[in-house]
């Protein structure tokens, strides 16, 4: 058997909607009804007043930073253990990212580490709901309020995840989603900003489309970007929203199965679901420990020969050679992030994974662990 780490769940609805956009030659970011439809559906889903579609998760993050007026020399606290797009979005604007280490169990930003890093230059906190588990937002929102900081949520891995019953993307000033092919909702490439701040949404809408002038179109009102999602991508996204409940149920069923069948192996640190959280298990991430610590490559190679695909975790910001060389960070800054970066990996977690495939993955993981321990 061969089990991939994941592949998108696409079907007749996606084909029908995308074909409809093409048949009506409504394929750009300015034509056709799917863009508005998808934005409305996504805002409703997140519980926000507005959603603004963009070309990727990375451009969503960048646009959020620009729209909030974060610029040269402004410090933003964000978590080291993430997709580097989170950091790039800040660096594009000349902002100074300040890397915060993770909680050992959720791998999300540790709120206890925040206040010590706040300076008069701090402008915002950018949280990342990693692997589908929401960040512990209440302490972070309290710190943000006390110090008058914006809160940006990188929700690229957490569509539908909930914090105390509220969807991620609705908890801070602005939420940023990705619809890349391996994300929970996909449009191939794409992204979305979510917010309850109508002025911020309008600013993002203008900036994502070259900041055309209102009275005189070609008298631009600012330096704009072309970060538009196309109507074809929005058609696929709107089709995905018709099945979002099913997608989330499948993810949670996948997560529960692995938890039920792997949690007794002491060498594997499992994902958690905190009392405040609804985890959507974007990817089922495990961290090797005990006698398996430091042996990730061997573990992954053995699984690969048995047809079980895995992917190693991100190298955190504080481990990136280009940033260490620039003096932005030091390897030893974030030990918890480093441990995940060195010993973490995710196992097959696709939306369409079958119980038979999961049972095979569990069996092979058990056998590899036994082999490596002997
Ligand atoms: C995928 C991802 C991004 C980037 O999204 P793209 O659509 O690939 O640009 C940003 N942040 C996190 C946490 C991600 O997982």
C-alpha cells in the first residue's frame, strides 16, 4: 500500500463551478460572481463581517501587515515555529520580527513569553494556529489590549478551528488564510483576509488591486499590489465551501483515529486538544522522543520503504541560516521550536484518507518503532 501525506478532495462540484466560470469567460480577478460569492461564504463561515480574497496565504499576510500600517522598524512578535511566509510578510515591509518560542504541547506561541519582549517599538502580535490547533488567545488578547498592539492571526493551517466556540480568523484584528493545494480548503493557490473592521477590509480591497483611484481610476491613491484571486479560483473555493462540514468532520475523524491507535507509544509525542480548543488536525504531527529522538531521518526512511509518506517539520526562524547570518536571531533562541524542527514530522493526514489506509499507517509505525528500539 502507498499512503501519501495528503491530497486535495476535489469533485464534481469544483469541476462544475470552475467550468461555469470558464464557459462565461469570467476568469480574471475582476470578472464574474464567484469572487464575491466565495468571500461572502467565507466571512459567514468565520463569523466576520468581511472577507477579502487574495492570491495566496503569503500575500494575505503581507496585505494585512500593509493595511495595518506596519512598516520600517516596527517590531512584531510572532512565533518562530511556522512556515517562513509568516516572517517574510513582515520583512517585506522592513518590520522587525521578534521570534517567540512555542508551548511544548500545542507548538503554538507561548503567551507566557510575550511580555518580556515588548518594547516601545512593538506594534503587533502575529499568532499562528499551527497544524489546526488554535492559539490560547485570551492571554494574548489581554496583553495586546494592555500595550495597544494589533493582533494578526495566521490561520493558514486552521480553517474551521475554534477557540472557546469562536472560529479562528475572527479573534484578532485580521485573520489570514491560505488555500494552497494541501490546505484544509483549497483553490490550488489562493488566500483570504478576514476581519470585522470594515475600513481595514476596504483598504485591503483597494491595495490588492493596484490602489486604483476612486474618481479617476488611473490616478492611484497609494502604492498598490496585484494580489487578486481569479474568478476560476474563487469558483473552486465556493465549491469547497459546500462541503466544508464534511471536510472538517473527516479531519477530526482522522485525528481521533490516530490518537486512539498511537497514543500508547511513549516514543511519540501526540498532538493535543486543549479544553479551549476545537482542533481540525490540518496535519497529524508527531514528535520523536526518548530513544527515537535525533533519529527522524531513519524513521522517515523506514516508513517510506513501506509506502508511508511523511514530511519533516518546519525549520523555525531561529534556525534559518540567512537570518542567523544577518544577526536577526540565534539558533539557541527557541529550544521548543528547535526540538520540533529536529524531531517533528507529520504522517498521512489527507482529507480523503480511508480507515484502511490509517490502519496500515498505524501498523507500519508500530513496526518501525519496535525495529528501531531493538
Ligand atoms: C501555507 C502557509 C502559509 C503560506 O501560504 P501560501 O498560500 O503557501 O502562500 C503561511 N503560513 C502558514 C502557517 C502556512 O502553513
